[in-house]
């Protein structure tokens, strides 16, 4: 019988990006939706690769240099050197089915919400994390959520006594979700179009997972295209996730990566899985299955 699990997402909405944090110390903060510049793929790939490589260098006392994007000449996505030997890294994200963050509906929701807000000093340097009651975009579409979210935020921003040293949790009408509103320095935030507008990010309040079914499918989707790469250079594969709902399933994810990598040939000398919200990474160097030689 397939096991059913629900991963509840807490409303702290702040997690640690490992740069590096492999001693258990939190040396940098990742605001949900803010720390990963998804609108600039090259910058995003270098940032994530650097977070892992710095941790590996610290743990194994290695000297890693010249971490740089190989875009647009990928693969590989990122190049680096260990003891003057060149390596390459391909990156692939592990995503949930119907994940809101990658659905076009989010762009429409954000634009509609912002158009209804009084953009100005009152909204400057505020992060609004919208946690909906579902992560299924098909169920979100057409529910009129943008008006409810905008009205809730207008009421909040019109208050005469807003505390700036805490996270404010606001409940949407009919318990359709919650808003966590808190201040942060957004001066270098690529996710906003105007300096005074708030950063709006989306997640789901709960996600139902069937690990035996969903996780192997997610892993196959993430790895299948990368495993078609054929190269004689030293390549690593970095599988990454930043979704809080996946933090309960590290063991299942690792097992699925091992099984898929054992059953399918690939060119990677090292496969690494990193959970940005768990602050942990796992190296699976022993699972390499070299592709057959071309005749």
C-alpha cells in the first residue's frame, strides 16, 4: 500500500543557505523566494554550485578556485578547478508536481495583486509570503485569490502602528491560506520591478506526498535529460531543491537518485543532492554507471 504523507510548511519562512553551513552553523539567510535569482539562470547556477563547493572544500580541506558560469556554452553549466584540475557541474532542480513557483499563474497573480496595492514608502522593503491551502495550480486558477490577497494587504499597510521587528501572519478569507509579512532589505532583490514594491512569493500551506510514486517520478524528470549528456571531461551533477515540502523526504530522494543512477548510464563522476532548506548536502560518488563507449 502506498504511504501517504502530508508535509506541513511552517510559517517561519526563513531558511539558511549553506555558504557554507556544514558544521551546523548558519552563516547566511535565504528568504523564501528571494535568495535564488530565478530570473538569471547563470547567476543562480553559480550561486548554488558555490554554496556546495565551498562546503566540500571546507570539509575535505581542498582548494577550489575559478568557479564560473559556462553559459551559454553549456554543458556543463558551471566550471571550477580543484588543485588546478578542471571540472564541470551540471545542475538540475527537483520540483514538486504542479508546483506553484514554476507555473505561469503566479506571474498573473503577482501582477494583479501589485496593481491593487498603494505602492510607495509604506510597501518598501516588505516581503509577503503567500502560503495557499494547496499547491495544485489547477485548483488555484480562477478562485479570485488576488483580490482577497490585495484587500488583506491593503488593510495591513493602512495600519497606523505596524511593528517592523516581527513577522505578521494574516489569514485569508475562508481559510484559503495565510500571508506572512515581514521586513527585509530588498535593495538588491531581482524579483521586484520597482524599488518601493513589496516582494511577493508563493508557497503551499500543505502538500500531499506519495513517496513511493511521486519521488521516483520527480527524480526521473530531473535526471533524464542530464543523463543524455556524453562527455569525457570530469563532470559532477548537482541535484537541488529549495522547496520546504521536500525537507521530510531526504532519505527517499537519495534512494530514488541511487536507483535511477544505477539503472541508467551517465557521464557523471559525482552526483550531489542538496536541500537548501535542510541545510544539508549528500555526495553519491559511488553510483557512477559509465555510458557505453561509442563505436
